[in-house]
C-alpha cells in the first residue's frame, strides 16, 4: 500500500465529513512505554509502524501539497494491556481512498490509501474528496 498525507492538515468541516463519508467507527488507542495499542471490537492490537524513508515523495494535487510514502502499519493481536498508558478515543471516517481520524472534534490524521505510488488516475478522486470536506476550498 501507498499513503498520501496532506503536508499540513486543511481546515476541515466536521459536518461535511459526517455527511460525505460512508463508513464510521470508534477506536481507542493506548499510548504507553511498551508501545501503542489499539482497542477495536473488543480486541487489543499492538501497532507497529515501519517507515520507508527512501520511497517518499512530495507532490501537488489540486491546490493541496501532499507527501506520499509506502510506510506500513501492522496490527498484531495482543494478549495484554500495557501497565501504564494514556487512553485516546478516535472516530475514524472513511470514503473510498480517504481516511480521517478525529479526536476531540479535531482532525488528528488524514490520508489517502492507494495500491501504487503512481498518482495518475486518482488525482481527481483526491481533489473531489478534499472539496467535499474542506471548510474553505
């Protein structure tokens, strides 16, 4: 998988996100000295982030600047909860290629997931998504 992240999060309209996106789920992340864990559907997963610093690139899509990379996010089923942790709740919205993570009514993360680093053919999809969720276009 390849991910495109806006270099700076645009001002998003939460009402537009709610109306535009077709999938919504709640997750809990536990941040601890032992790592980051995610609670989803009564199961606990340890999150492993594997960065690929050699394959990143910057590009402009419409009027927005993005960075693309093929870092990996791996969820491993865990049989324990970390001893000391900070709990954060997120609402995840999805529509097509787009994923938006909201925490406490603020955008915490946003990205587009694609199969290859080639952006040709999906630029218009990304532009349409951004136009539909941004407060100002």
